[in-house]
C-alpha cells in the first residue's frame, strides 16, 4: 500500500475530509496536525493585538472562522480572547477556514514543562 493510500485511510478513519486533488504533502500535513474532524467555529472577542506573539494573530478580523481540531485551535481558544461558537465537521457556508500553517510548530513550539 502506498504512503498516500495509508494517509487517506488514516484520515478517513478519523472522519477528516480529503480535499479534492490533495497532494501527498497536504495529506501528511492534515495527518500530522488534525486531531479529529470536528473543527471549531470562533470569532475574536478582543483584539488579537493583546497577544501579538500567539497563534491568535492568525485571525485577521471579527468574522467567524472555522479552525481544524488541532493544537493551533486549542492554543487560540486557550487565549480566552475568542468566542467559541460551536464545533462542526462541516464548514458552514460563508465561513472562512484558517488552516494550520506549514511552519506552525516552528513559530509556536510546544514548551516543555517548567519552561517559560
């Protein structure tokens, strides 16, 4: 079985949608970052400038955004500067998607215990 087929199978098992014409790199990225198919609907409650060095800066305005269930979404929600409007596997019409950036782990690495 090819790597692409294994990734498709793994993503399907989690219920994660496979984009049409997805390349191997896209599948690897989703498999690495997405935890489940149920994304988060969020909207800024306070200006993102309150936490300039956090992933909150990925949300450009007060529109509603869909975030994949990922460490990025959880990091953004933990700032407590967004309204969580709900969770859904499908992106509602008219809602913009904020994908996990390719360099997410480089920009916002996981800090080990005891580190500041």
